């Protein structure tokens, strides 16, 4: 598609976020088919898109429910009719949060993450009498939250003593977000989950759900251990996944549409900066995102409203006023900055979807 | 103030953004007094706070008008009654944007940035008949947007030929955001602005406004050259400014209120991640933000909903459920992620202010 189409009056002024609907549909179908082929339940992480329209499409394609990161996200998706939610985060449950959790548990199947005995006790006390299940988080090598595998039995015992049903165990193999690390992270994931599930069961928990997975590790998820995967980014993909080789550039479905506003030599300035793209940039990334159709161009700096893009010495050089499409490094951060996504199909604007759960951080 | 106050039911669940009203008031007054003492006009950059309440306070304290980064921000502040606006950005003005600029120019004094002859021609054609002034942006060493000093006369000539009044010249000395760089960047700023003003005047422009300044360079702004400064961050300050020495830690007025949700050894996990704090982290920063009251603690990693904080081997270690306050690295990015700011005075919630211009990126 010629990028100039985005300069017509049918579209918003730049910068804005566009979604190529055909690519998104293919991404959704491919992951659904992959999970089905491995007999893994797919519970996509909705923090990536924060959009009821996309969540419904995921559920139509066979997802067993959604994963969310915050109580606010859970409330938005429950409101939109998604009634099987896993809040994959070790919330500390205050009284105010307990009231919201109770209300949510009345309209949706609800699982919450826990990763410590005192977190489980606090939760159990706060939601006593509500039907809330827990999933015990185990650290598989990312070293963020998550109990150490040896501590899972303790957490399971505390949770059950606090009146909570332990539905299973989960991990996030976030250390798989790096060049050449996917297979090893997926192996770590399976090993930690197998240990954690045994420990939880030894403590008397049913722990039937063994949940892992992320977009980079989903293809390597060990179906002999896992029962469920929770990829998020796959719906859109992003420059990070393409640079890691998890997807091709033709699989990137979301991009910022930006205008060249300034130019000097082989450097051009776009009007999409970090307040549109997000500032995430892992050390191994080639820049602050990538320009679609210009594989050699590099985003060497992002400020709030400027992307500095250096084009190679030879070849096409966009002029002031030209429209370019930018694949962000990390699409979850990008979507979280926008109020809406412009859905494009066949070069025309098909719809505008609100990012309904944006800003629902607590 | 004891951080535990934030765990009372008067406050929202964590994570949320709080503003210490007394510190903010002092920051506003100090900058207003500094500008007045140097006979410099103060035109604060409203992209930092995006809040009409704060803009009104800035104007009450003597600011001549506001600086904004996008047309959407300009619209929000005009709607709120701010009628002297400088959009310090080299917009590429399409027909759709021209209609919005015309509407805005009818209710507000409006200056727009330009940094190229063709940008000026495009703007002049698009807004012909409206009263829109331009300010010519000059590059003073940050190497982002801005004409080279030698090209300013060309831009001024093109702007006037296109029917635009050239009100002045401006620059953003962004290369002053680094340890030990403030004074040199302020000198570069003054030199580039002096050259640019001469060039614009030699082309027949009045160019009475010589506008520079940023929070780190404001104290070094050369009042023999500049007529106006445009700091933004000073209203709240942030970890970046405190680490640069532009302010003290006691001058940081905005922070994320966060809960310890997980813990292992001397590492604790907070529920404020990059979707609350922002991901900005210059190479010289000590981490992903700073924990107020714990000067030796370091935020070693941020994911979307987790801050990983390493505490020193000795000393206090927060427990799960404890509340901590996090000074973000770059407060403009932080505010841009939130829907509201919780105003705190004397340990009590005084008000909740909407971040009215959040998401107005185009």
C-alpha cells in the first residue's frame, strides 16, 4: 500500500496509530491454529491491545479467556462481556481492591496471581466468601516477580489455608526477549513450571492449569508440560519481534503514521516521537523503532514529538510532507499511549477502535 | 510525610500519580521570580503538565502565555481560556490541520514554529487570511529540528513572501540535558539565537521575540540575547533534573505512589512499571527513576507493570504491602500516561486534576 494514502482527508492528522486489519487477522489465526495444533489453551494477554473488539475476535477464534495485567483492565473486559479472566500479577489486595475483586468475581470467572505466602494470606482474608481462584507465579529465570520453585509448596499451603483454590501455576519467561534466547527460555519455563506444579500438588492443590508463554517463546512452548500459553504481542507484532526473528516485517500489523516535518542532509525528523511510539529500546535494538519499507533507515533518537531518522547515503530520501509508517519497538507501550486505533483494510479506513483499557493502571 | 498515608482509603489504589501541592507552588513561584529578575518573559511549556489548572496558575504568576507541542494541546488550552499560545514545533500543515489552525487563531494569539522555506510556504498557503505569526526555529546544537543559523534568512524571506509575520526566533538547547552540559548549552543557545535574530531582521522581519530555555538551562539563560524562556519540567521536576543538579530532591513535586507486591532478598518489586513511570532512561541515569527517601535504592529494571528495586545490603528494607513514592526519570512522559493527578497538601487529598491534554498528539 502506498503510504501517501494516509495523507488523504479520510485519515486523522499524523501522528496516529493504524492497524492493518488483514495482517492482524492473519496473526490472530496463526497463533490460534498453533495453540490448537499443540493442544494448548490460548489465553491471550489483552494488555497489548486493550481493545474489546480484538478480545472478542480472539475468543471467537478459540481463546479460552483473557489474561490481563491490572484490575482496571479486568473491569473493562468484564464490562465488554469477557467472562473468563486471569489477572497474571501478584496484586497486594487492600480493602478498596477487595471490593472491586468481589464485584468482578460475581460477573466473571476470575483467577489472580500470587507469589508469596503473605500475599496469599492477605488475598484470602480480603476476598473470603468470593469465588476467586489463584495461580501461583514461579520465577523461571526472568527474576522479576514469582516465587522460587522451592517456595511454591509454601505458597500453595498458605493459599489453601486462606481459603483459596489453587487452580494452577504460571510463569513469564521474559528472559526470552533477546537474540538467540527463545529456546533456552522456553526450556527454563517448562522446567520451572513442572517443578512448581509438582510442588503445588504435593501441597494438596489441584493445580490443573500450567500456564506460560509469551510471543517469542510460544513456538517453543513445551506442550508436554504446559496446558496454556499467554502471548500478547503476536496480535500486532512489532520491531522488537521482527528484529528477534519471531515474526517477519510483513507480519507487523500496527504502525504509527507520521509526517516528515524537518530535514537536513540524510537525516529527517518525523512527528511521531516517544509520546506516540513509546521509549522502550532494548540494548540489542537497532534504534527507536523501524521505518517500514526503508530497512536501512535508523531511528537514532526519539524525543517526545520528534523521531530523528538517518537514511543511508544512497537511495530514496523522503521529503518534508511525506508520510512514513513506523513500526514501534514494543507495541504494548505504543498502544498504551493512544486513545484509538485506526483500522485499515485495502487502503481504506474501515473503523476506529477505542483503546478502552488505556490508562487503567490500577 | 509518612508514605503510609497513601494506603488509606481516601486515596486511589496504587499505582497513581500524586503531586505535592506545596512543592509545586514553590517551583512555580521560584521560576516566575527568576524570569522576572532577569526581565525575561516566561512562556512555560504546557506539555509537561497538560493541565489547565496548572496553566492558569502559571499565568497568574506572570507567564506571558503558554508553549505547546501539538495542535491538540493548543486546542485544549484555548478551550480552557489560555489565549496566547506558541506551538513550538515545525508542523507540516495539511488542509485538515489548516482548518484547525484557522479556528484556533480566531480565539487565541497563535504563533507556530517553522524551520524550512518549504514549511513556511506550505503554512502560508494553508492559513492565508488568518492571523498566524511564525517563529523560526534554529538549531543551537541539539541537532533535532531547527534551521541551521545560516539558513534563517532564507526561511524568514520565504515566510514573509508567503504572507506570514515573523514574530521571532527560537531554539531548544536539548543538548543541555546531560551532566555538566548546562552552561555550554546555554551559551550555544544564546549564540545561535543572536545569529538567527540578526539574520531574520536582515531579511526584513521584525523578529522581536528571542525565545530559548529549558528547565536545565533556564538559570544560565543569557538575558542580553533572549527575551523569553520556555521551561516545562520545572513545575514538577523529576529524577533526571535532580541527578543533573538542576533541582534538589526536595523540589520533586510529582511521584508515582506504588505498593511493594513481591520481594526476594534485597530486591523488591513495585506495582509502578513503565506504563506508569515511562521508559525514558538516559545513559547517565542511575536507573529507571528514584525511590524518594531511599537514596541508595536503585530501580534496575522496569517492565510494564513492575519496577525492580535493589536495596543496599544494609538498612531499611520495605516489606510486601508497603507504599513507596517513585520520582520518575522524565516527568513529561509520566504525566502523558495518566488520566489524572492527585493533588496532596498537608498529607490529605486536596483535589484530582484531569490531564486534559493527554493523548492529544496530533
